[in-house]
């Protein structure tokens, strides 16, 4: 848990902000920031979110789950087209105006839209 306290202090210091200035900016007391950074008080999720938003870092980074300030999801992002080539091909077919799949989807959408409009008129 000490990583959280260290990282909270580190991001603040790297930004060149005093505890007092940060406290005024994010709307919490300076003494609270001191206790969080010193590890004397457990950090509420709402405060961790304020830190992450203000310093533009991820909660994964603040919590020590990633060494990348942008977070683990950026490091290990799986590309859909590589993981599921069939899905990529299907999506392309749906948006290709010359494909049979596109015309089928368009027809289904028109039918559903028409049915939805008829249902609304019946209940109006």
C-alpha cells in the first residue's frame, strides 16, 4: 500500500505543487493530503480519482498496478483485429455497401424501425 502514498506524493511534487496549493485546487484539506501522502490515513476512492484526474494518470499507476502513468490497459491492449480476425472481417462486411451482409442488415434495420414506429402509434 505504500506505493499509493509514494506515487501520490511523487505526482504532486513532479507537478511542482505544494500540498496546500493542491488541497485548494481539488477541494480537500491540506492536512488530509499530508496524512494520505504520509500513509497515516487510508485514501478514499473519491480522492484517488481526483488525483488521477487532476494529474492525468491512471488509478492503476497510483495503486502500483502499472509503472506506466497511463495505466496497464494501455500497455496490454489487445487489438481486436489480431485477436479475432473473423470479427474484423464480419465488421468490414457489415459496413461495405456492396456486400450481401450490408444489405441484409439494412433491411433488418428498416423492418425494426418500421415495427417500432407502428408499435408507438398503436400505444399513442
